[in-house]
């Protein structure tokens, strides 16, 4: 889900707030049922899946967790499986040794401090092993319906390239998006933007001919022909 953000396009001017609203509405119309591509059934399995998705594709995580979650879908069951047991299910994804340690450690902390439940507060989530701001934002958005914005490499690139939200780092882009996107669209915008960045506004060659909001976008080097 994550990689090092590319440098922002400094020549792209910021959209006006009216343009931001139009841009988001066009993405929403084109993909009204957008949702996370990670497979999960509970806040806990969502949390584990997001932790595993760092520097890995959602597809690779889903392949690993299909079997893992059939065996261990609760903190108690995950701890019983053990670090080596978890590792045996996720060794096809990047950083699997560190991730297996974090999954066991966060599961133990959930049991020790939160009665086995995933907390719905940012501070408590970020205190869990392997959980940073972006992971916390995803969990708060999806599991707890909070209007958070998890800025991964796709959203960072899209925000700077289009002029939707200009920032030198993911936190700056996150704050700009929260400030600029209309409140009624903010929670769902996380899905619209990440999927648009993943499949249309791609890193090497944005497929502007497929973009429903290309007329609003401020990117100066659009690829309008396949």
C-alpha cells in the first residue's frame, strides 16, 4: 500500500475550492461504490490487513490473509498461532518477518489494554506496534466511519499533480485535503482518490483519457490519447 512519495510537481497551481468540489463530485459519480480492496470482516482483521499492506499490494495481502484469517481472526487466536505461525502465512509479502512480530505484538497489546477490541481513537491506534498515522487513518475511516484521509503514495502524487492539495510531504497533503474537500464528501474521498491514483492517475503515465475530471485537473502535461 505504501512506497516513498514522489516529489510534488511545483509548477501545478492549486485548484480553487469550487474546482475541488467539482473534481471530487466527478470522481464520486464515476465510482460511486468505491471501497477498500483489502479483504476483512472485523475491525481487527482490517487492522492486521492494513499493517501487512505496507510496501505490499492489496492483492498480495489478500492472498496471504485468506488462509491466515481462516485460522486466526481474533487477537487471542493470532497469539496462539505465534510469530512463526503468522510468518508461515505471510512470507510471500514484503517485510514479512517484521510484520509477523508486529501482528503478534499488537494483538497482545489489544488484549492487555483494550480487552481484545480495536480502539477507535487515533492516539491508542498509533500506540500499537506497526501502526503509524496512515494505518490509523485507514482504520478510523473504514471501521469507525471517521472523516480521516490516509495519504499513501497514490494520493500524495494525485494531490500534487492535479492541484487538488499541494504539499511537500504526506502530512501536508493530508491537512490540505481535509481543509479543502467539502465535509460531506471527505470520508468517502479516501477511497475515490486512492483508487483513482492507483488505476488512472498513475505514476509514470497518467491515463488522462480515462479520467472523468480531466477538465478540472491542473496538470499541464496530460496524456489525452491512449
